[in-house]
């Protein structure tokens, strides 16, 4: 009988795992999942006796690459499915030896999106405005499939997610209604729902988010080095253990697996060879592993989710081997006082793209569409500049708009007009956020020409009159319908007056517009001279959907421009 001592117990459970799970898929796979359509797609898992593995899919037999995991009698297996645009459903079966099989069923092929970030991405459908109706409507979207990763940190990269909070599920009023702050992400859901309405083929949504976490936690060490960010990551000799819920056709057994018995290596996909043990970050193709659901056994002192790279390690890295179509991101509130977000965010985007591209053997685009939400109005007062304007600007790489040369194929949903004083940190309207994101995805990700998605972008500002100051602001990227001026709220403009002992801002009012140009009048500078103009440069720029300038029903993003 196994000893009750912890160390011996773990060894007993590991022995049980070897006996009970001879062949399995990785834990980010499962019944009801969506696999990326139109491209060869990876599937992988583990075989305990290192025998050959054959994968059956759509009438074809595919010989998997089998790679020894160093220090064990276990092997990773990896197979590449041929590209398909047929939606399915399909079954995928892995077979090893005479009788060992593992299958996943009701698999659809569509576009797969990874949805990440902090609280406003974690915020669930059950928390939104008009939640009951939205939950009921979800029953009409069985071709949108959902997966939610559990909340876990790691000081070193994990080769699989430590916890599956929500295994792959069919879109329904049940699967979107797991409860507040659990599943399913409202922003991710509405994005997927509205995208499906347009595409009319399956959409797979993977949520990996954690409230109130800084961007450094989601960055690889490469990004931190590039941007000179201090890493608080503490070294560990081994990845965290995982308790895995193993599902089969006949029963459900709980086993303990230590992720150090499964490693990953740059050449693992290419040929049978020894693979180093886990716990070290690698840039090349790598294999994940696991089973369909699980619960995390915390070490005595897990890294804080605020530490650098701990969420990259635990909640991003395990997905890099899965082919995806794009990423949706909502994060930044925890970084409002950070001076270098204009480096870390663009660098994160480039880094995630490069690593997904390499890890999927070029099956994921190296410039996949990346959409983000420019932070919503925060707080209750439209008289407070605060720190959110700076982070909104930094979200664009200090350009004020995307895409740009630093952030190609990136789109944003401007949410400055979607603040909610009754819930300042987490506004309840996520429907408009999802709809605006979908416009950007359709325009950039799917090349839908003629689709208006950006909102008007300020191009230049001219001091038309000096005393009192009148500023002429001209916009580009205006929809065919022209500018939409909110006569009920002609505010949000500030003039910077530079002088001694410090610069000050004076508030102005939009007085007229013609074509794509507006005129804003200001009182005279108390001292100094006018140097630049700001718009929506406040924590809470305007009441709900009542900012000053729109086009095509989309708000102009915040800006500051020097005066000519």
C-alpha cells in the first residue's frame, strides 16, 4: 500500500497514472472543440509505452511522430491533420499498439481565437447589462465553442495548462453562464457571437485571463529584456504538479501527473529523440500534454500573479502549439502608472506572434490579427485627467491609432465612451466592445474592403486665431457618411498653455464643423502660449456614448497634437 507521506503518495499516483493512461490527448483538446480551419493543424498527446501512434481523421490514417520524454518511459506523440474547410463534426482517434485508443468527438473546424487580459476580459456574460436576454440568446449559437483556462501562475513555462476551468463546450445558455468571474468571458463571447453571425462557420474561443494583472505577467522574458522591465520571476527547479481529471468512454479516474516528466524541445516534432525535461523556455516547436480537465495543487508559495512572466508561463505558453487565427486582448488598467507600456505592449504582440508561428511550424500566421480594447472611461468625473489617458495613448505605441508601423495588422475597439459610473472599473456594456472588435477583425483579419472600423483619426491641428485661441482640427479615416458631431456634448477638448512655472490646460468647446474639420474655441491662456491640443484626455472623457466626435457611429480615439 502507498505510504501516506506526501512524497511517496505522489510516486504512487504517478505509477497509477502510467498504468491508467496509456494513451491520451493534450488537455487543451477535447470533445466539442474547434480546430483551426484551412491550415494543417497539430494534434498531440502522450503515450506511456512509447509505441507508435496512428491518428485517424476523416477517413485518413496519419502516422504520428513519437518523441521520448527524457527520464521516463513516456513519449509525446504529434500528428499533423490535413487542412480542411469542412466544418464537421468530426471524430479524431489516436491508436497505439493493439488496443490502446483515445478519441475526441464532435470536433468542428473553424477560426480559433485566444482571448486574454485582465478583469474586463475575465468579466462574464452573467455580469453584463441585459444578462438574462444575452444568456438566453446563446442557445442559438451551438457552432461557437468555448474553453476557459483556470487561474494559475508558474515561475517556469508549463507544457500544459495546470487547470481547465471550462473544458471545450458547445455554446449555450448553460456554457456562457458559469457564474460571475468564472465563465464565460463576455468580451470574448460577444466577439465570437457577432463574428459567427458574419462568417457562418464555427468559431472557437479560448479564454485565458486574470483580473488586476499587469502586462509584465503576460510577457515572456524576451519582452521584459527588450523593454528593460524588471522581472520579479523567481526561479524554480521544476514546474508545478497537476491533478488531472482523465476522461474515458467508460469511466472517470483522477490521477496525479507531475509536469516535469514531460519535456519539450525545439526538434521534438521533427524526429524521435531525447527531449529535455520541462522548466526552461524554448522558442521552437514544442509539445503540450495533459488530459481533458483538472484542478491545480498549489505549492506552498505560488508566484504572485503580479510577478513578471508568471502568466506567460502558465496561461499562454501551454497554448503555443495550437494553431490559431488571432488574439483578442483587454488589459491595461493595472498598468496606468507604468512608463513603458508603449514598449511592452507592442513587444508582447510581436513576441506572441513570433512564438506561435515557430511553435506551430509556421501554421499560425506570423502577423496574425491582434485586436485590443482601448480602455473604457474610468471613474465618475469628467474633470479628472488621471492616468488612464497616458495608458490609452501607450496602447497604440504612442501613435494614437492602429494599425501603424510599430503595430501592423493590429486593430482596436475604442471604448472611451463606454464607461459606467455605477461600475467604474468594469463597465457592464460588453456588447458594444465585442461589436467594435468584430469590425476591426473583419477589416484586417479577413480583408473585408470598404468596411468602416476605425472611427475618425485626428491628423493635424492649427491655431486659427490666437486671442482668444481657436483651434482647427482635421480628421482622416472618416466614414463616407462624414463626421458625426454630438451637439449635446461639445466638450472634451483641452489646450496646453506652456509657460512658467508649469504648463496648464484650459477647456474648450466645439463651435462648428465643416466636412472633416472642426473648430474648437478656448479661453485665453492665463499665462504662456498655446502649444498643443488634447481630446478625450481624461479618465472619464464623456457620458455613455456621448463623446463629441464620431464617424460611422464609432468614436474618435483620444489624441494630442502640436499646434501648427
